């Protein structure tokens, strides 16, 4: 585990608790539910909705999978950020007579976990451990253990850097050259590599991944909605026809994603840049089912950053958009991705050449 990154996460969680008083708000909901009246129940529901909205504004709500996995190793994933929202919704949706008990237990468990995390933070600080200072948004590439040979890593890092260049190229203003793609951080003991990028590249990449998650979600839904699979009364020919139809729908979904994405990246993208980007984006369909994760890790501040009153609504809307897209991408990686093959063999072979050194500017 990356101790410096862990300390950063712990400081962010502490800042969230100090700013938003999440534990106190959970206690307030718990006490309302315990009153067991129609009025208190309605108030508890309103307070829960308000708390979920507040959680979406926390620093932890912007945690990417690589950060959540660090929390998971400490048994704390479901007590902060999107995990906390999921847990609250799950509890209030249970049978009414169980809600009070579950909230009481959850409140106590969360306090115990939080106290342990703060104790760990204090220990790190006493030992002189320094928090990781993330200077800018990062794009993370996480390779599974079976793809960590020297040749595999070298090939995929090269291909990935060219994908980032293809995303970055159409965003450049005239006269500004493309910045070189560099690894800014590696997570010790894992196959996680992080590339520092500009906020513009991070936002566009997150949008691409969110749209890609939609394609994957549709493919998964289609595959699992086959009403005749295993039905002995449906002929083999009809089953095959339905399978072919499902494949055709999936193929069209992939084509739509690849055709539309370049213009979403930049309205001013050139035809050459669009073709280059489409070729590189095919890597997503090839890599993700192999267990390769790509995500955006946003830089987060412990101190509350001041935003101009006039710009605050825009900043809040942007944060909400980023948070929703981050959740969307995280949900995608929970699917059985190895079962979802979306590129035909011919399309798959076309991606073999995307690690060439030429990226259209």
C-alpha cells in the first residue's frame, strides 16, 4: 500500500468530517427513526435525502477506485463517500422495524472505524510520513497481476500514452504544443500507473469513460435479458437468430460510441484527429474485459477552496457532473467485464497498431 497516498486519504476524510459533521447527521437520523412516529419517520426520510446530497459534495465522493481500494483494505469503504450513500439507502429501504437497529449499529461501527483511521493518521504524522501532494488530476492505468510482465507493461504504457495524446491533441489552443505524457506516480506493490494531466484532459477523459460505461452497461443488459436462453421450447435456429440480433445491436452501440466521441471531445477536431482518436478508443473495448482499469483521479484539497460567488453555481454543477460520472465508471467496473466482448475479430485486430508513434496533432 502507498503510505503517502493513504495519509492523504485520511486527511481528506478528516476534513470532510470537520466540514460536514456527517456522523452527527447520521445520529440525528437514527434518533428520529427511533421515535417511531409518522412525523419523525417523515423527518428522517427528509434528513436522509439531505445527507445523501451533502455526501455528494464531500471530498470522498470524488474518490476513484484506486483510492477506494485503499479504504477497502482498511475495512472502511462503506463508511465514506459513495459507499456511505449506498449504505444509507440500503438501510432505509429495509423493513421498517429493522431500520432503527441497523442505523444504531452502523453509527457505532462508523465511529469506531473513523477513530481507528484518525489514530492511524496521527501515528503516520508522528513517524514523519508525508502526505502525497497531488499537483493535478491524474489518469490511472491499473494492470492486473497476470499482465505485469516487463514486455506487457512496456507495450501497454506506450499504447496508453498515445491514447492520452490522441485525447489531448484536439484540445490544444492554436500555438500551444502538446505536453509530453509522463508517469507522475506509481502505486508501490501494484500495477497502478498515474499520468498527470491538465484539468481539461481529465474532464474529457472522464466523459469518455462515462460514455464507455454506458455502452458496457447496455451490452451487459442486452446479454442478460435474453428471454429464451435455456428454453427447450425455442428452436436452436430461433435462439441463434436472437443471438445474432443481440450481437448486431451491440455492434451498432460500439459504432455509435466511436463515431460520436470525437465531436464530444472537441467540436473543432480535424478529420485526421478524429480518426486517430477513434482508433485509440478501440483499446477500451479490448483492454477493459482483460481486467485493465482506466480512471480519473482528481486532486482534492484538505482546506476549503474559496470560489467567487458568481462562479459558485458553475463550480457546484461541474463537481456534481464529475461525481456522477465517477460513480458511473466505478459501477461499470463492478460488472463481469470478462464476459462482455464488444469488438469483432477484425475490429480487434485493427487496434494492434495503435501504439505507433504517430499521433495526429
